[in-house]
């Protein structure tokens, strides 16, 4: 039984990836894929019904994220930055530097490219 999402050891990249080549850039070869995703509300709500995988790496200036997703029925209605993007089909990234579930960072993007970014001071 998975009690919380798995951790991920994010490697430091010696080479900044090209933003034009995206996921095909050889710089990504150092970053392992993760494909174990669960609903933030807990395992009883299930996981993504279709394929989702992601990988990350960082350098002194940026955190890089590459994600691949398959979804049959995409929808999105949120068009304004920091709107309720979580109501749409969206990819959500949660960063919890000390792993305690408090004071974590959240970033979301829907299929329209609308983003939401925030800092949470307590668990969801």
C-alpha cells in the first residue's frame, strides 16, 4: 500500500538542455523516469488511468521538467494564470524540500498552457 507519492532524486545536470529539442535532448539521459502517480487525496481515489511519466533535473539556475502523458478525453476551461487549473486536465508538480507535507510548492499547467503556482503552508 502506497501511503504517499514516491520520492524522486533529481540529478544535477552538467549540460543545460535545449528547449527546442525538448525531451529528445541527450542532456536528459541522466534523469530517471518516474511513472508512479497517485491522487493527492490518497490511494483510494486511484491513480492516472492512462500513461503518465515524468523526469526532472536541475542546474544552478533552473529546475527542468519533462513529462509525457496519454489522455483520450482532454478538456480545459481555465484561461487565467492562478485560476482553478486543478479543475481541468492538468499536470501538477509538488515540491516539498524537507518532505514533511508542510510548506511545499505547487505548480500546475492545463492543456491550454494556463498555469497556477503557489506555496502551501499546510497539508492539502
